[in-house]
């Protein structure tokens, strides 16, 4: 599977990247909204993990633009924001799921 991780915190991005590579995923990283849009439009991904708060464009704005461009890649929002209004904004933009940080990965 090919995965796009969109996370501005480089430490968190590296942690996620390492975990998915160990599980044999192909992983690309984007650290802001503009880079995420460029990568997602240029390549085919099986899943996009998207932070909510990003430099340039927010996660929901990125998802909305991808959906408007016809991209149907599943998007899972990964964020510290757990306000129901934020969840609704992400889902209304076209996200497929929403997971709040912190989270644990059990191996």
C-alpha cells in the first residue's frame, strides 16, 4: 500500500513514517497543505493520513480541494482537535474518518 502522511510536526511525521515502513507500506511525507495537494494530485495513494492544523492550508481545506479535483482516496484525519465542530468540518470537507491525538500504536 502507498500512503501519504501529511503532518507538520516532523517528529510525529517521522514516527508515523517509521511505523508504516516497518509494516511494508510505501510512504511519502508532506509538511504543509500546499505540498499535500501537490503530492496527492501527482500520485496515486491508497490512504492519506491528514493533520487538521497545517501551514498554508488546513487539513479540511486540503481534503475539500482534493475532492473537488475528483480524488477519491480515503482520508483519515489525525489531529489533537476533538471539538465536535472540527470533526464535522473535516467530515463535511470529505474526510472518511477522524482519529484524535494522542494515540497509541501497539506492536
